[in-house]
C-alpha cells in the first residue's frame, strides 16, 4: 500500500527535524533514512529536501556546515538548533492533535 504524498507533504519539516534529532547528517543520508524507515514506500524529492533545508535554516531551526571528508565529495551537514528542537516538539504536538481530530471525524459511529 503506497502512502499518498499529499498526506505527508505538509509534514516535511517535521520529518527532517525528527531525523536531525538523532544527530547531524547530510541530505543523502537523511533521505536514505526516510526510505528505510518507510520500507521504501516514501522518499523526498531532492528539490523538496533542499528547499526544506533552506527554509528550516532561514527560520533558525537548523544550521549547516561543510564536512571534512578526506576522500570523496565534500558534504554539507545539517544540525538541529535549540530553536529547532522546540519547533519539533510543537510540530509533533500539532500532528497529534490533527491525527486525533481526523480519527474522530472518520471513525464510524457505534450505532451505524
């Protein structure tokens, strides 16, 4: 069963912040983690991912720096800020409230 992109699209920032709560990482690994966690059912398009990185960095929720790789391509790493951790907690609370409301709206009544 595939997950509708529209259902997840509004939660891209929350998903990225959640990935960074576990530690600094770079774009390819974050996207790979998302794919693994969803069993390959969902991945962010590269343009979506990097647009979200810019938006989150401008909001002060993440910061970025260049890695010090000795071999291979240089990678831009992202880390969550204290402000980003607060935003993550707020976004999770909002998600829980929305999820509960949707469950109430789509649940069939016992008498039906």
